[in-house]
């Protein structure tokens, strides 16, 4: 496998219908919005979904969610200590941070892609890994409408008890919205973490199928759909154009799926691929 030898930019266009793509815990778990009413999905949320998809694809993931845990470890510290070389370096007060970062990047896909801070309570060694893959928050094309409904739950917690008192709650959803987000892969950082051309292809596949196996009560099956993944490949490590200019070359408009238009302004010498979502 060869280390990524050319800069890559990408964009994803997806829709949300009667679902909560990313609740805000500081606002009663309502779908995220900015002050102008546009819907948002945080970069952290997108990276979580990418980690889940890559894990489904058989990749080793360091930051696993509890419901996706596939190795039995109950903490990140336990997962690190399961790698003898890392545990040995961590126990040494003069441990080699560079070697530690290299081993961690080789071991876990998300570390060599997104980076990671390794700093655990009681350890003298702290290691920071900068990843080559950067993800922007997603933003809707237009302000979103949010519907909130009251829900109740009334069950007997123990057999023979009287009917339990009703538990009241709220559930929120985006009626409809078309969102887009951008990202880039930096070759200089890819060289440091060992991120390869093959890793980039796996990331592309994860973006195409971003919402597969992601259903929940807040996101029913089929309520989130990737429509297009735009993938730009530069012909050099630094790239022919800045990421800002590449991202501006994408024009997405529409208030419904029927009038959704995606236009890509050509940039001389820059290869671009338009891929359908799954």
C-alpha cells in the first residue's frame, strides 16, 4: 500500500425527511440550527457515522460507540493497553511519542484518518496525532422547519404493580431539508500517519453509504439519504487549487428532490468524479 500522493477534496449532498439528523443536547435535543434557521450537522456527528461505516466494512476503529463495540474493551485506555508495544511505551516516563503515534496510526483507521489525542489519567505520556482528513459541519440549503410532538410512555416496571404513571417527553424532527458538507485530505499529514491511497478509497465508499445501518427512533430507515458524493483528485501533493476554491466550484440548489440541481464548475486540470449515493 502506498501513502496518499495527491491532495483530495470532496463534498456530500444528502437529504433529511421527518428525522432528527443531529440533536443539540443544549437545546432539548432539537435538530441543530444556526441563528438564521439553517439546519446543521456537526463534524463530530459526521465522523461518528464514518467510523461506524468503516467499522461495518471491517476496519479497526479506536473510538467506538458503546452500541458498536466489537472488541469487548470498556474504555479507550483498555483498548490502548491491549497493544503490547503501546502499553510498554506508555509505561515509560521517557516513552517515544513519535513511535507511539506511528503504531497507533497503523493499528486504527480513524487515528490515521482523523487523528487522536492520547492522554489518560495517571499517565505521564501525552501524544497528539494530527489526521489528514478534515470534515466541515453540514449545512442545509435553506432554513428548516422543525416539528415537535409530545410522546408518552406508560408501562408496568414490575409484574403485579399497578399501571405506572405516564412519562411525558418531546420528540423533534426536521420535516425536510437538503444538506451539504465538504472535506479534504492533506497529503503532508497523510505521510505522517501512513494514510494510503487505499484508505482514501475506503473513505469514499463510507461517504457514499454514510447512512446505511444508521437507523434509530430519531432517524427511521430511509429518512436520511446520500444523493451525491463529489470527489476531486488533484495531480500533486499540494494540489492545483486551494480547497476553498474547489469547494466554491460546487453549486447545489433546490427546495425538494424534484428540483434538486447539482452543478460543478470545471477547474482546468482538476479531475472530478460525481458519484451516486447508496
